[in-house]
């Protein structure tokens, strides 16, 4: 029998009637595909768990190569060799990063030193403010509602929270190099990014060649949609973080906040988590303003800066830069970032959005197939 001939029909043992081709080979193949898919996912998760402590430079390098690939394609199209384009782009990115460190690191370090030195003063000022506020409430509402024990509890909790913040800042300053493994990031990441960027088209072609031909159109469609959504989100969020960080840092510094630069940059960097960056900056900025300023008008100016920033982000920057192209709901992004951080730490945060984009695209694909199926319409197939 040739390979193209149909398999022999299955006969009924009782009457000898032909029942058609044996369906068991198709069922076995489908079962093998499912087992292979589940094994591949389990292997990836196990590898992430096993090598999480050393994967950070490689993941950062892969993200850099992914972002620079369109620029490398354009340089290659005008006649620049792929290897030379990779060298130029990677060197340019890391030169900008080094320039940023040279310009802002001394200033940031000075502000962090001021923060550590002023934390006891902030704790004292916040405790005094809470005590005065509770006494004012006691005068207005009566001592039976705001008694001495409530005042002591509120002041004690505020002091505990600020003490925890002081410890967190000290840990960050003392263990930052260990947390981000600066040596590995500085040495390994540029080298890996160069090789990945240089070989990116060949790697994509190799992966494309491994896909079963039967599913190739579907896989290409899903991969293109994931790439479109992920590229739009990463580029858009990078611009949003840059604009908001610059606005908050400049505005808070001009408003006279002592640590305005570090608070503004922190709020801008964390803005890749929807709403969390602005909310964090608002709490930090207003808290420091309460400890620093003597009048409520100056505190209101600091609060207004964050309200303006959130309004501009929500109604101008985000719709113009991202709009409906991203298709990543804010709640889904927040959940993915926190879940990735809880599972794999900082590495999980880096991988959270790509994973969320892929899961979202695949879920929408299967939802469309379900809505077009006989199962949804309640009819016979």
C-alpha cells in the first residue's frame, strides 16, 4: 500500500459490514499533539523556575533585540550589513544608558542621601500632623468619638509604616547591586543582545520551519497579532513613562519639593503599571509635602501636579499613542505583572506583558471559533 492510499476500512465483527476508515490514528495523533504541547509548557515553566536567578540578562537582551529589530531591518534594507547594524544599534542604546547614568546618577544619589537623612524628620512631622488632625476632629466631633487610645493607635501605625519605608529604602540602597546583578547586566546583556539582534531573522525562520505545516497559517496569524499588540504596548508605554517621569520630576522640582526629582522619576518609571505609578507618586509626594510645607496651599500644588498628570495621560497621551491597538485591559495587565512578580520576581515582571499579550490573543482566537461553532449555536455539526 502506498503512503497516499486510504487505510483499510474497519469491519463489523458481527456482520462484516465496512464501517469506514479507522479513526484511531487521528485520535492518537491529536493526543500526541496535546501531550507534546503540555510537556513543552511544563518544560518552559520548569526552566524558568530552575534558572530564574541567571536569566535576567538574557531576558533583557531579548527584549532589547526585539525592540531594535525593526530598526535593524531598515538599516539592512538600505545596504548596511546585519552584523554592523546590530553593533551600531546595541552600542547606541547602551551609550545612551551610560550617558543617562553619568548625568543623573550623582543627582539621584544625592537625593537618596537626603531622603535617608530626613526620614526621622518626616516621621516626626507626620506624627505631629496626625496628632493635630485628631485633636481637631475631637474638638469638632467630641472626645467620645476620637479618644486618646484612637490617637495613639493612629500615630503608632503611621510611625510603623514610615519605619518600614525607611528600612525598605535602606535595603534598596544597600542591596541594589545584588538585586539587579549590575555586573551581569552591564557585561553579558550587550553581548547577548548583539548576537540575538544579528541572528533574529534566522531564528524566526527556524521557528517557523518547526511548526507543523497544517497549522502554519494559524500560527503565523496569531504570532503576527501578538507581535503587533506587544510592539504597540511596549513602545507606547515607554513613551508614556518617559513623558510622565519628565513632567513629574520637573513640575515637583519647580514646586519646591525637596525630593521632587526622585519622586517624579519613580512615578514615571512605575507608570508602566496602569494607574499605580501616578498613585504611588501622589502618596509619596503629598506625604513629603505634608512633612515639608507649613501651608495647605503648597500641599495642594503637589497634589494638583499628579491630578494633571493623570488627566493628561488618560485623555491625551494614552489615546493618541496607544488607542485601541493594544487590546490589553488595564486590569489584565496589573494582574499579569503582579502574578509574574509573585512567581518569578523581577524576571516575571519582564515576562508578564508578553505572556499576557499571547494569552489574550489565543483566548480571543478560540472565543471566535467557539462563537462560530455549532456548540454555541446549539445545532448539529
